[in-house]
C-alpha cells in the first residue's frame, strides 16, 4: 500500500507547490535514524485545499514543516511558485517564507506569552517594513476584525488572557499578516472544543475566499478533512497510500488502509454494530526499522509474498485517483480470497 512514485503529480505550471521524492530522517542514537518521511510526492494548486491524513506518527506534521524547510529535508525537491526551496541560502529562504506561513496545533504555546495581541500580529509587518506606523495599526485592526476579534478589546491583552479558540484566531491573524500564498495548517482545531472547531473551520473557509490563500490542512479527523478539503492524501509510516479528489477518495477508497481508516469512524446509527466494522490488527511498525517492500504489509489483510519483496508504486486507478497498492480496489471483506503470506514481524528495509 505505502509506496513511492510521481504519477499523481500534475503539470508544473498548474500548481503552486510541488513536492517530489521528499525524504526526512532524524538521528536516533549514534548509528540509527528514524525514517519520518520516505520519498513522498504531491502538489497543491493555487486556491486549493489539500487534506493530509493518517495515523499519529505517519509523518504528516514533519511533511508540513519540511515544506517550510524546518527541518531541512535529507533529499528531494520542494518547489514553491517554481522556485526550489531546498537549495536557497538562509537569507533568501527567510525572505521566501513571507509567502509561506504556518498555523500550529497548540495555539497557546505558539504565541509569545510576554507580548500583547496587537504586537504579535504587527511583529512581521514591523520587521519587514514598507509601512508607516499608522498603516501597520490599520492592518492589525483589519486582521483582528477578519478573524472575529474586537481590536479595541484584545490589542492590549496577552495570550494567557484568551481562550483556546481566541488564541487560534490570533494565530490565524498573525499568519495572514504578510499576505502569504500558502498556509500550512498543522491540526489547527484538534486542541479545541467541537463547537469552537466548527467556528475556526468556517473562519478558515471564509478567509481562504477573502484573501485567496492556498491551504495544506493536516489532521487526523476525517470528518474535518472531508468538509474542508478539495483533495486528500493518505499517509502511512512516511509513505503515500492514496491521493485524489475528496469526493472520490471518500466515496470509493481503493486502499486497504484507507478503507480501514474510514471504517474506524463511528456511525451515529443504533442499528450498526461497531464490532462488525473492519479493523486492522497489530501495531504501527517502528520508523527506525520499517518493513521491506510495502510498509503496510505487516498489518494488511491482503498482503502476499509480492508485498514483502516489492514496494508498490503510485498508479492511477480512476480520474484524479491514485493508489500505491498491489491489490488496489479489493475490499477488506474479500481478503480471505488472498493467501496471507506477510511476515510475522517487520523486516528491516535494505540500506
């Protein structure tokens, strides 16, 4: 299921962001490394929202941070507006980040506790200059109003005086201050109450239309991703599993992992027995010693000998629907028809 390939990439002149064969690794001890992201490829068109989903530890947040070159990837290409970011010097990269912003998962800890709300939003405008003090103040008031905060009431308050939802609104205002083209949203509503989540999601949709920004939306909440995204990419253990339009992927998931992921969402129906839903056995393998071949094969009910020996390549199974699986399209209910030959324990990938 989890594999590599670039079949899903569109023509370069039609996309704002193009990531190709991205690899991110972290040292673990003296000799080992954790393979956080292993050769993924995707793109995002201007004005589009790409939802990135998967289990905790699959590399979603690392992917988002690597796009902004924090941390710098080990290898691969990240092209933003046609410019390669991985080869830029520090000062040039700093200037390019004006067009790339990020909204973090924990809104409170992402804000400097010693600074007041007005200064937090104005900081970028003051650093990069080009505006008078009056223009900066007017811009701050405009942004605070846009995210649903009263400038007169909040400008002199510090982060600890806000609720979680208000802090996230403040973070969004800060991200919009320098008119970015792309905003990476790293689980921006996971730390908020459900009612507040809906408010923030509606706010993001409204601001996307008003300011014309493009979003990379990272989340493990499938209902949130379904409602906000134009396209969806599913990840597992640092690899791409499935990618396509939101409507297509949710209507007809072709990968066994995607099917199991969607089946894990409880249905609000008293006649549905939750114990009968397809489930995945086993635990997530270690990113230090990932399985050979398909990384999902140690938990996949469709796994065969081919899955052990050969890594699947991303291929198109329908219009704007791409899957990395040797047995794409087969449901979990049909798994008994395939001999299960997966190894009992993960086999370390060749290095």
